[in-house]
C-alpha cells in the first residue's frame, strides 16, 4: 500500500491557531469552532493601554 498526501482547503483561527475543514467551504464560518471567537479571521492587536 502506497502513502499519498491529500491537500484540502480549510480555515485557521488567528486567535487560537485552530485549523478545521468545514462541511461547506463556500460559506465563511461566523465563529471558530474551538474558541468560539467571532474574530477568528482578524489578527489580534498588540496595543496595550498604559
């Protein structure tokens, strides 16, 4: 039996680094399935208040 590599598109959360393959790739998810963040596709800003 030969070993093959299968590539498929999915999403990655910018907050918790979770990667997943949705059932419907055409529709963008509203939240990350792991951390439930609605900002999963926006990088975290590092501006801290002083």
